[in-house]
């Protein structure tokens, strides 16, 4: 019995050792197996990425590379800008409607629509019955004054010789003063019609009534409207104005911008305007007025600019467009437009040289285009070698190799 029991214990111990070894082995197997799966997944992802890069890459020989041009991507300052379209109009702050201050009949009109005039040029003349009456009163008062002066001189002479009394001198003096007052009033009445003192003196000296009034241009400008014609009866301040003169050295451009762009516009911002009639010429100006509200129907806001036009080339009613800077420069990578390829799905791509003979295609998002550079919003870092000329050649080669 003792010997049998002693033989059983070693067997039990050995069995326990084997069981523990199996358990430990199982734990090691199951704990190490996920690691094998992770390593396999990582390897697969790496190989997939490598295949994607390879699938979007092409190889060029030295001879083929001579057909393209590569340059490092550089950072440029891109100025945020807005564009809008509108129409050219007259600068209404420099638009003058020329009226006659008095009623009369037009007897002559010198300038036609489109003619340039100087300040002081006679635009039209009218025959005024009011002027006839004023000049008649002037001549009459001048005659009465002359008569009263002579009478006063005569009475004064008689008084010295005892031929008249003091009351005669007083009466003559009073009459002369009254005549002087009437004469001054008559001169002022004629002066209101635009007659100078020299003109009035000539009327008195010649004792000739001139019923013709001249109406002159108050500014240098261009005749943009005319209703005056010989025989037309004009009323003081009556509409339409016989002439409308515009200073065309500056013009207005009136645009209606979309509601979402409205906050970007500020009074005083510079603008560069162009018109189809002169596509190679740019007209400079500044924003001088913003609409106080958004149109509830079109959801647009009025933006008005004063445009300089010293050569008088712009015409009211012309279609125009303008560009204005609405913010400080933004530093971004930029490349020439020739380095970009527009894909069939609407995306934009370019080619980056990644090795001596390897070129990788990348999709990018673009932003502002100015000064012969296009802003890249992503996809390229400064200093990377970009194909700036010949990108289409690379895309065609890639398409042939991939059966696209």
C-alpha cells in the first residue's frame, strides 16, 4: 500500500504540470494572435497606401522630363477681393440743371447734346418782358434824377441872388433824394437780371432798351440734355430744364451686390472698373455710397462708386464691372494656372515631383486667382516641387497608363 501510494503522487504532480503548461500555452497563443492580426492590418494599410500612391503616380524619363517645367511651391500674398457688375451713370453731385430765372421766349440756343462747354459760355438767350419793364423803369428814373439835380442847382443859384426861398431849396433837395432812391432801386432791379454795372451804364448812356437775357453755363462740362429751342416760352424754374450740364471728369458706377457679399463693402474702398467698350483699360475709383437696406425682392444691396474719367471715355448707361479689395493680404501657396488640371468630375489636380523620375498626382482646392497665380487652399506645402508647365501632359500619360 505504501509503495502504491508513493507511485501515484508523482503521476498526479506530472499531470498538473502538463495541465498548467497547456493553459499557459493557450494563453500565450490567444494573447499573441491579436498582435499578429494588428501587424497584418498595419501591413495591409501600408501596402494599400503604397498602391494608391503608385496608382496616382507616373514615371518620366529624362527625355520626357524635358517636356515639362518644375518649380518649388512658393508663398504669395493673395488679397481678398469682390467683384460686381452694374452700369455707368452721371455723377449727380456734378450734374447741373440750367434754368432761366425769368419768364421769356427763347430766341437762340447755341449748344447741342454732346457738346462740351466752359463755365460762362452762353447756352441760350431769351426775350424777357420783365427785363423790358425793368430797363424802362431804369431809364425813367435816370431821367427824373437828372431833372431833379438840375432843378436843385437852379434853385440854389436863385437862392444866392434872393430869387428863391429856403423852402424851395428844401423841396428841391427832397425831390432829388427821392429821385436818387428810385434810381438806385431801378439799377438793382436790372442787376437782378444778371446785368453788370457796365451793362447798366451802357443802357443809360445809349438810352436803348435791350430785352435779351443770356443764360450761361455755371460749370465746365458736357451738354447731356437740351429742351431749349427758338420760340419756346420758358417759365422761371419751369421743368424740364432748358439745358442739363454734367461734369464728366468723374462718373458713377451703380452696382447691386448679393446679400452675402454686402458686409464686405465699406465706403472709401478702392475699386477698379472695366467696361466692354474699352476692355484693355481700367478706370480707378472709390466706393462713396452703400444702400441703407437690402432689396426684399432681389436680396441685393446698392453699392455706388465714383469713377475717375479724365479722358471722358465713359458714357452713361454703359455696362460695367468692378473689383475691390475687401481685406488684407492672405499668405498662401500659389502656382501658375498652367500647373492645374481640371478633372472630368469637377475637381482640380496638380503634379508633385516626389523622386528623380516619379511624379504624384494630388487633388487640391483653389481660392483666389491674381497676378498670374492661383491660391492653393490645401494639398501642397511650401518648397515642394510642382509641375508648373506640362501638367496636362502628365495627366494624359497617367490616363493612358491607367486605361482612363
